[in-house]
C-alpha cells in the first residue's frame, strides 16, 4: 500500500469513526430530549456533530494525559490480529467523542425550550428574564 492510500485509509477511518461517534451521541440526545420539529432535529444534529468534531478530540487528548495506559492498551488491541494501531485508538477515543456531542444537543434543546416559553417577548424582556434566571441560580447556590 502506498503512502497516499494509507493516509487516505487512515483519514476515512478517523472521520468515519467520528461520524459514527457523533451519530451515537445524537441518538442518545434523541432518547433523552426529543426535538419538537424536523428543523429543530436537523439543527441540533448538526450542532452535535460539530461539537463532537471540535471538542471530541480535545476531550480524548485530555483523557490521554490523565489515563495514558488506556490508549497504550488500545493500540495493542488494534494490532492484536494484525490490524492498524489507529483502529484501537479510535475505539478508545470514540466514547469521548460521543460525550462531546451530548452537551451541544442538550444546551441547544434547552435554549429552544427557554425561548419557546418566552415567545412574543421583545429583546428587553428577554434580557430581564435572563437576569432574573441568573439571579435565581446564584441564590440557589
């Protein structure tokens, strides 16, 4: 296998695993907070994938610094039957990519719900509601 085709195969593995991990995170989001419309589902799905692509690798790198043995074992797992060590690393990194997708799904869903409850208010009224909510959270802490 040439260098270019090996690089292409590695890129397909990485991005394929990232898409699968993002989709799994989104599926978990669907299970816990169902969207109200098809448009909301598309927006939330897109945000979850972007969050997974952006923050998933960062979370995986942080996990690697905290728990390097996991990723060493994952590399060995990848080569166990003559496979690519990258495959083992993707197995270890995928849960972190899924975890990175969930907050975007939930935060966007919560924002949509919060705005829906305040339908018809102008910007000033929304700002007062935000201030009241922040005050309420601070008092609760």
